[in-house]
C-alpha cells in the first residue's frame, strides 16, 4: 500500500474556473474495490470551500442565463462529443474506482454523453404559454426562469450518469451548479469536468467539490445562494435534506431508494423471462436504485423459471471489471459486502434456501466480491424483502392471482420501478395501471433513457429527472399579466 501511495495520482476539485487543492491540503484515498489498492488521492475540501463554490456559481449566473439556449447548447454538445472521444479512458477510471465491468462503464459514459446532448437540445424548448384572457384588454403569458444556483449530490453506483442528469438540464436552462460526487467514486467526474472546461463552460458555471458529506449538505441547505438541491441517494439522507430544506423553502429533487418487483406471468417463455431477470438483477451487482429485488413468479412457470434463473446466474463470469469477459465485478466496499452477508444470514435463519451463491467470492484473495445469489422460500418479513437490498441477490417468490400480486408488490414504502414479464397486452396494461411505481418496465430489463422521465412515487422520491420533466425541474414558471391601454 505504501508504494501505491507514493505513485498515486492526485486529483483536484474545480472551483470558479480553477483546479484546486483543499485549503489545508487534505486528500481522500480512492480505493479500487476489485484489488483494494489505492488508485488516487482526491482533494478533500471543507465547508468554506463549498461556500466559495456557491459564491462563484452565483457570480457566474447572470451572464450564463443571459446567453441564448442555443449558445449554451453548443457548449453542452461539445462536452458530449469530448466525453464520447474519451469514453475508453473515462470508462477505465470508472471501472477502477467503482468495480463495474468495462463494457458497463463505457455504456454509462455514452449514456451520460447522450444525456448532455439531449438536454442541450431540450433547453431550446423551455416554452411558456399564451393563456386566453377572461377580461377584455388583458393578455396573459407564462415565461420560464432558471431556478438559480443548484447543489447536486450523487452516490457511487453511477459516478457520472447521476451527475449528468443534474448538470445537463441545469446548465441548459441557465442555472449554475456545484457538484458533489460520492467519496468512493470522485475520479470519473473529474474527467467530465475536464470535458466541460475544454468545451468552454465559463468560470463558476460548473463547480466540483468534495468534502465531508454532512458539511457539504449543510452548506447547501443553509446558504441562501443555493436555491435548489438535487439529490440521488438513500431515502434516509433524502429525508434529512427535505427537513433541512424547509427553512428556506428550498427547491428539491429527490431520487431515492427502491425495492422493485419483477413479476413473471405464465403466458410467455419462462426461460426468456429468466434471462431478462438475471440481466436486470445482476447489472452493477444489483447496486442500482431501480434494480429488481423481489421476483414474483407465477406458479405455473415457477419450476422452469427457477431452473433457468439459477443456470444463468451460475454462468455469470465474475472478476475484475478490467478483465475481458467479466460480467459481474466486485461490490463497492466492505460495508456493502457485510450488509449483503447479513441479508443472506437473516433470510437463511428465517427459512430461506440458497439455490446458488450466498457467500463472498472466496476464490478472490482481495476485493469485495460476493457471489451472485438466488434465494427461495423467503418469508415476507425477511430483511431482504423489507429493506432496500442494493445487492446481487434474487429472492424468488410465487403467486397465482393477479390482484394479489399487485397488492403485495405495492406493499412497500418504495415506488421507484416495477418490472413485468408478459406477452399479454391486457395484463401489461393492468400492471401499468395498478403498480405504484414511477417506472414500469414491460419485458425491458434496462428502461432508463435520457428522453424519458425517471423517478419514484412514495418514499422513492420527489420530482423526475430526464425527459422534459427533468428540464422543468430547473425552471420556475413566471406568470406575466398585461393590461393594455384602452384604445
Ligand atoms: P449510500 O449509502 O448509497 O452511500 P447515501 O445517501 O449515504 O447513500 O449517499 C449518497 C450521497 O449523499 C453521497 O454523495 C454522500 O456523500 C451524500 N451524503 C451522505 N450524507 C449526507 C448528508 N448528511 N448531507 C448531504 N449529503 C450526504
């Protein structure tokens, strides 16, 4: 570890158009979850630096918001182009700090670039309305206004996509932003900022900070310069921010936890269903807020589905995400690994059986590997069914009645995503109507895309990212009423 320290690269924050160290020189060690080696040290600031970043963003906003959306779009599109050009390099950094296989990391870079491009264009459609008057001689219109300086906080599971969903719409409509990535994965976002800077984003418009999460969060909450917080992360921190935001009636977008049902109907081929289920479940080790995590399989196809799901899960190639052919990498850190072991132990104690996996990846001398796991006979009060698992675990449950499965699927405090496997249109619509989730994926294991709204119902969050809704989230509506002269 000491040699690694000596050779580790140093990465910096970006405030007011300058790359900078922490005032006191503090750094944060970023660790590769596949090898447990030090990759780099990242400047680790403090609350005063976050304040400076907010002040820089405030200073930059009047000029930035006066540009036309077409001029802002040029910079955002150039950012997207640079990200695509550098996709291989950015993906390598992401795999090294986050663990996901290189192909998934590259997919995230491209998806993020597409997000910048899509919002660059959508920013040109921040339309107001002309509203018919009820009194002679009046005219009513609405115009859109950028919400102000934004504080953006994201987790480690998608180190750049979740920031792209905030930076792109905010900048497209004329807001300025201060971004805080997760402690585990700050390095990929440094690449994105390099692209923004080279694309010509003016000083202060986009700022990158890192520091103790509570301090950053408190500064965003308490500093009136910050007009909106956009947060992706746990429901607990989301609630904390919501309470804190009340004092200044600060705007909030919250994209929080989930516990998505995956419902398999008997009208379609259960092997195909199992393939889709395994693909959706084990992507990024199940560390995805929309990851399917409760699998309801109709009794008529349960045996076939289970056999196929176990077979596909066993066949997944686990390893270092940088190695060719790896389909599933390590989990993010030891805490995640321990939490997963705890969920399996609890389910086992309560009578669940482990069909495959169920333990740490013992063939790896280092790294936070957990074997992809399929569980059966999981009782309803097992923690894996009641807490957001964020883990490579597929608990199988059965059902025979459609209304019952809708009721049980809806019986959580979450409502982010729901997956349905069926070829029957009537069933598909019944589920789309009945399931309490912001995203309903029918035969689609990977539904997220820049142009469609992403977000949850109930305790899964507030507001939507992506799609036109994701642009509106950074806009205020101003009503302009005019009384004309009598003529
Ligand atoms: P996870 O358990 O997946 O890391 P968190 O909600 O704890 O989820 O973290 C998501 C993001 O929120 C990270 O960037 C983290 O640093 C940040 N965060 C954690 N606690 C706070 C807080 N009190 N205020 C603001 N941000 C926070």
